[in-house]
């Protein structure tokens, strides 16, 4: 069996209740103070529990939170770029006792997990917005979430009551222990992870295949947690991936799995975060493309690549693979980037996500140089039905 890359911090965390623990919590359920978590907070809860956010065992306390905001490291010095927090209003915080167990409900009111409350602390929203998102503009979706949430953070370890199958993609719910088992079973020693919240296009396919030339396997890991309202729905994106893998990839060298995390649109900091999460799933390499995890014009085109220079390679423990913006070159009649193409700008075909959405709304298929015909047809069909 091949030795896999260690989880971040050295230990893959498991905070899923045993049947005995779960029964004990259920027996206390009606006596526990309850909080209703947002979809993003539920995603965070699950990602902590399954080990995706290792080494975190719960929502950040004050020391770790401030260290992450100011220095992109946990208080113990381990690299970590995004604060994973649970917020409440000051009024709610005043009713919660330290060292108590808090019931965590999903937005529908179902008992989903518990928090072992250890800390309550206030924080500066403007400081967090500038540090994490580089802006305080409320038009930024991450900043909007931050400014809408409560003024007090709750810190402490969590437990997930049980790991339930994903309602839409149970067959692709592959958590870190399972992905690591799959990599070992296939004999893969080097695995490249790919993050996306968009349907796969020719540019994505090109950089994935470039990466696949130098590693044993590709871990396609589209995000299905909370995203912006105008992003293409997760079920449509997954069908596009199924189509492309079936027709255009060597199926024995690709694993498709869902990433249940929520998007924060934090650009550079989220690129580091996405890499560390894929390390926990067992990836040795991670693709970082143009404007990774960006939104609007808040980040420079390649800021998400430059931020990796702020860390020593051993701090992250996963190798980033940097790619420039790929396009179809009409001169060479192939996919390329400026590193490999002699073309002039007018000889390059690349469309923005906004342009593609506009085409789809009009019932037009993106050109085959941009999107595989089968994918384009699926996107048009979904747009008509949606």
C-alpha cells in the first residue's frame, strides 16, 4: 500500500458521534439550549466532523481566530487562512453558559450536532472583512454574510450527530477517510485536486489534463455547499462532470467527489484554504488557476497564486500547480495559454462566466472551442427548465 500524505497537522480529525454518543445527546435534546445554524455553518460543522478541516475540532476560539485573521496561522503556528466561526447575537450569547453543551439545529430545526461551549468573544467585523476579503464592500457576498451575522463568536469543540447521505449526490459523497482508501486501493501516490463551483469548460479540462500528465490521479472535487444565487446549480454542474469524464477522460485515473463546503469568495486566502482541505482528502498537489475563488474585481488575476509565496512549502505540505488563463488558440487549433501559444489576442477564444450565462439565457450553445457540445447542450437544457 502506498503511503499517503498526512492530514494537515498530522491527524485526520473525526468528530462524528458513535452510536452511544449519539443516543446520549438525543436523550438530552429537549433540555439543551438550541441554536439554528445557517447553511454555511452547517457545512462548516460537517467539514470539521469528517476531517475536511483538520486539525480543527470545533469553531475557533479567540486566540486562534485572532491569529488566523492577523497572520494566517493558528495560535500554535500551523498555517490556516480562513476563520471557521459560529456567530450569535449579543442577546443570545448572554443566555448561553460557558462549559455547557449547545444543541445545533439545521435551518429546518433538525438536531444536527452539538457545541461544547468554551468561549464567547466579540470581534471587529471591519477588521475581519479587510483581512479575509480585502474589502468592506457589501456587494461582496462574503462581506455581506459577515456584516449580517451576530456580534459574538462561540468557540468550542463540536460533534456531528450522524453522517447522513447527501440528498442529491450520495454516490459522490466521499469523505476524507474514504478518499484516502480509494487512492491507496488504486495505488496512487500523487494526486492532484481540482476545486470548482462552475460547470466544466474546455479551459478547465485542459489544465486538469496538463496536471494529470505529471501525477497518478485526478481528484475532481466540485463544491456543492452554499454558493451565490446566480451560480449554476450543483446538480447541473455534476451532470456536466459526469458527461466529460465519460467521454473525454481516462476514467480509471479520475475520481469525482463532492466537496460539501460553502464558498466564501475570499480569493487568495481561500486558495490556501482550498489547498489545505484537499490535503486532508489525501491530495499531494492542487490546481490554482486564474482568479481562484474570486468574485467581481476584488482581487488581481493571479493574486491567488502569489499568496502561496507567503508560506514555506513545508508549512502547507501540498504542492500548488499554477496555471494561466487557458483559451482556444485559432492559430494552432488547440487549447493553450500565453506560455504555449504564439497567438495574438484576437486569435484566442475564451468567454467569461457572465458571457456564458447570458448566452444560455438566450438559449444559445457556447461554441465548441469553449465548451464540449454535450456539456453546452446540458447547460442550455437546464437553463430552459430552470
